[in-house]
């Protein structure tokens, strides 16, 4: 495994990963001193469990591409041989977004090396009622630093049905705490279709 969140890499049998994050946002125009308090907040919970060495189960709770509340359970399985130069995994999730039943297929592709990794993760959020699907595509570059720290730079993109596409940058630093715990501190900055700037605070656990 190259990163704590498995992506294209399956979770080992019996292994758990959990993360809880708080995301705060402000408008990029911070000239108004009365806007010191954030104008947006959402919390997220993400869980993974290695059912077998090739099947990873997970739960994704937080905010969808549309910005609505989501709760999606999923299963993920590799689609390339273990000795292939690339890692790839297909995912199928089912759950609710804004109280609507959704099916969420996805595909993750990645490549790791001793000092870091590159990965892409694509998801399609399709409501059961046949309305238009929302899409999400994230590209992640990770770098392993000294003392088990990790520097992560992510380009988050997506498109909600009927709206323009958006893209934002999301850098973060992950630092080990005690035992299985790590802290994540990062931010977000809207590049297009998103005029917000954000702060991300998270706690990771691997066991």
C-alpha cells in the first residue's frame, strides 16, 4: 500500500483505516473583516476494511459532488495482476445522497515508488430515479517525508448535472501522532467553478 486511503491499492486482510475530517470554507475575497468566521462547514468520515487481501469494504460519509449529504457503502477489487507496473481497482457503492438512493461505480488507478505515489480516482454518482449523474475525478500526488510524514497535493474536479465543472487544489500534510494515529492539516483553493478557500483538519487511524 502506498497511501493510507487505499485508492487503487487493496487493504490487507483484517486491516482497518479510518479518517474523520472537518472542512471549513471562506470566500476567496477576504477583504471584508466581518467575514472572519467561516461561511461553510462540512464533516466527513471515511472507513476501509480488508475483507480479504483483494476485497476492500468501505463507508464514505460526508458531502457529494453536488454538495449534499452522502452516505455510501462500497466494495473494491483489483482489476490488474499484482505484479503489474500499475495498480487499478474497480469500486461499486450504494447509498444515499440528499435522501435519494444512488449507485456509485468507480475506478482507481495508481503507481507507487519508494518515495511516493501518483493516483487518480473517478466516481459516478447515479440516482436510482434516473435523473442525471454527477461525476468526480481526483488526481493525487504524494511524497513520503522524514519521520513518517506525508505531503499530499490533490487536484479535485467534478461536475454536477446542469452546472459547470469545478476544480480545486487541496494540499495537505500528514504527521504521525501516537500509535496508529496521524493528524492531517491542509487547505483547499478553488481554481474554476469554485470561489472558496478552505481549511481541512483531520485525524487518521490505521490498525
